[in-house]
C-alpha cells in the first residue's frame, strides 16, 4: 500500500470537508443533479473517447496508485549478486532451482531461460518486450486519467451553464433561484475536485510508478545478462549501479565493502 497516496487523498478530502463544516452545513454541498452531470458526463465522454474494455481496465491500473509490490533497487542488486555467485560456484543449471523459489515473474522466467541455454538475443528480446508491454499498459491508464482530468471541469462548466439557464428562466419565482444556483456552482466544485484531487494526480503517480517499475525490470535484465556471461559478482554490481542515482550508488558501495569500482563523478 502506498502511504503517500492514502495520506494525500485523506488529507485532501479532510481539509475540504473541514473547511465546509467551518462555514456551515455539509448537506448543502450534496446535490444529486450536479453529481449526475459531472460524474455521468465524465464517464460518458471517456466511453466515447476510448473503447469500453480500456475504460473498464483503467480501474485495475488505478490500483497501482494505491497498491504496488515495489522492489528496492538495493535488494535487487543484492539478489543478482547472490545469484551470480551461485552460478559461478555451481554452474548455470543451479539457477533452475532458484527460478522456482523467486516470486518475481521476470526474474523467474529469466533464470529458467539461462538454465535452459537460451541465447542472449532471444532472452533480451523476450524480457525487453515485457517492459514495453508494461509501459504501454501504464501509458494507456495515464492517458485516460489525464483526459478525465480535462472532462470533469468541462462538465462542471456545462452544469454551471445549465443551472444559470434554469435560474434565468425562472427569475419570476424567487424560491427557485437558490436551488438552480446551487446546481450551477456545485457542478464546477465537483469537477474541480475530481480533476485536481484524483484524476490528474493519479495520472502523475502512474507515470512515476511506470518509471520505477521500468528501472526494476532493467536491473533484472542487466543482472541476468551478466550472470549468463559469467560475470564476476563484483563487476555485476558495477554494471547495475550505473542505473541508479549517486546517493544509491554510495549506499551500494558501502554495502559491498567498497569492492565495486568507483564511478566517475
């Protein structure tokens, strides 16, 4: 579970609710017609822009905003170094047993392919294809949420226009002005909250998730190639740490007792 996302949503909604309660009743901010215009309009526009299967699938992708089995780069490098030592000592056939133990699908597949003697080019093609598939899946999710972030305020404006037209059409009846104005303003309110607290931030978080997952997969692929080539475990660490920032590189050098080669500043 991503603590930052949960805190962001709770604090955002909490502060808005608190501000509302400080100025009056929470009930006056609940308007069913306004919700229908914004929520329904945003969903309808999304279905027009994208196939039904993709719109429904985006909710599964959205779960990565709240839940993700993130692997720390340090742990990935440690594991690849351990596997490299094992392959050096017992041969690549020993990796078949390790493949059955790991829970990471890419690492499991890569180890199995190495133990089966699959050529380097084939291994790279298959595993990099998984990165491309993952990136495309995440990009689709980001695109849909980004578009929803545009549709929600737009339908908020549509609701505002509807409310204003209804209000102007019944100016001779002062009792209707309040409800019509509520629809006019609350649709904009709902649209702004949906766009700026959910859709746009979720698109940005998915982008970061995709970048993080891509890095993890690149580390695994590069580590597998080093193992296949019979690389010295310390050299393997050097090959992998170049993917990381300077702070993480320093931690890795400290972790491995300064045995890795120093990187150029």
